[in-house]
């Protein structure tokens, strides 16, 4: 018996030593290519961008679920449209940014030029030669849609409308607006002044998230200035549908349009519609689309930040497995009718070579459902796993060569 065993034992020791010296201590594919392992998968599923259609008389329309950035409805959302007064959301964004940076304060008073006083269109009725607090000007611009208020803000904060426009166009690029160009601060008609419904939705979301201390201006239903009281033009604020702000627009060229935010039961959607024929049509169509979005879709929380999704096998680790977790809450939006067919797939190259650091990205979880694009989230290591010591690596490598993946 010994004459058989000794040569095998000697060969085993020599091979293991050679393997260790050669540095084959990372992935088993390097040690034994005859035993490949497939990607690990787990069953369950859901998506990120539902494509269910909905007819609308609006020329342009976009509905976005804010939490997941899921598009619920898309009709020519990337086509240029004249934003009219909806471009005041960008004007306000720049002012809010100056306030947040401490470059201005709500109590600062800005002078009213003759040009601002004479500006046509909707007005807050600024007095020529007067001085007005930024707080009042914001209310006049957002609630009363005053073109004159926009110009007073631009001239007072940047020195001229042209200088303020440079800030607007640069800030638009900085925050991810992909196809917008501003030639005035009020939204008056100009063939070179445009936005897209997608950019308007992005701007709305950034406004809400970036300036929670100033967003309240959009939800105020009326404001009185210079003994003239005017109501907010956003029709949804009066309907009890959960709307809390943003802006309408109207010119002969643009038709009646609206960018609105609506929050219900821990969900928030942004609705952008443009090119409607009447004020009544704008109010009715926006409400109809909102009810459809909340009725037909829902958010589903699959995993919370730090939740374990699966245990993954570790190669040459001090522990044989590492928990795979999600670094953030995994929430998906999909049609309610698709929930029963939702599936989740886990993908990573297995086994994972040690060492592994806590928080290291190791794979991904993919959520799918019928007729909707998939949603993905990174899978990260839930704990740190060190490498085995030298003797453990020798034994594991040798065992892998002799017995393959069996233990």
C-alpha cells in the first residue's frame, strides 16, 4: 500500500507547492479550467421603464415616476417645444441657487428698470423706479407668472438679462438638461428659445430635490402685490389631486401647457403636457393623466439598503461565502397588472476570488416583467472576507485539482 501512496503524496505536495509559488491563488479557472462554474441566478423579477401606452390630445407629453425615474408615458418628449412661461422654472432655479449659495437673500431689494416696467405679457405690476424684495419678486414670477418680475430679478442679480441668460444656459447643462436653449428669462416667443418635455421633467425634479426650502413658492395659490391679487395659474392646485407645484405656460404658438408635480402615498410623479387647445383642455387632460398614472402603476420595494439578496461562494477566502447586499433601496415601478409576473435575477461571476472588501461591487440584481425594460442595481459585499492563509490555499488548490469542485 505504501508503495502506491507515497508517490501520490509526494506528487501532491510538489504540485501544490508549485501552484502556490506560481501565484495561482485568485480564481479557480486558473487552477483547473476543466471545472468551470456558471453565473449564479435566482428567480423573481421587475422593471425600470414601463412602456404602456395612453392616448392624449396633448402634442407633447411625459409622465415620470420621481423615485425610480421611470417613464410612464412618453409622447414626443424629446421634440423641441416653445416652453412659454414654463421656462420660468429655469429662471427660478438660478435664483434659488444664488440664494442657497448665499450670493443673495430673500430680503435683498432689487431696482425696477423702465424696461422691466414696460415688459409685455403677464405681470406682477412692478412700479417703475421702485425697489422690490427678492421674496416678493419670486412670488410675482412663480405665482403671478410676472414677466416683469423675471426681468427685475435678472437685471438685479446679474447686471443684465444677457448675463443672467448665460447663467441659465450654463446651469441647464450642469444639471443635465440635454436639449434646451434660453434667449430670454420670461419665456416670451422666440424661435431660438426652446426646451423639451424631458428637460422640463428633469428640471422639475432637480428643483424639488435641490431646493426644498424654496419649492413652497410653487404651491401658493394666490398672491397680492401693489393692491392687485392674482391666483396661481396651475389648475391642479385647486382640484385636490395631490398637486403641490410648478408652472403653466401659454402663447399662441405653444398652446396651453403645464409642468406639474403630484404626490400621493409616498409616490411622486412629474407630468409635462404641451400644445393643448384651451385652458379647460389643459386642466382636464392633466387631471385625467394623473389619475391614470396612479391607478395603473405602482412602486414596489424589493430590497432595502443593506438587505441580503444572496450568499455568494468565495474562492480561497477565510470564509466560504459572502452575503451580497444592495447598497440602496431597490424600488421598481411597473404596471400593477404585471406584478404577478415580476422576476428577479442575480448575476455575478462565481466563485468570487478573495480578498473581498465590504461595499465592493461584485455583481448586479436585474428586475424584469413582461413588456417593460429591465431595472438593475449593483450587488455589493456585505462584509469583508480576507484570503486564506498559505496552508489553507495549498490544501484548497490541491483538493480542487484532485477532486474538482466537490468538497
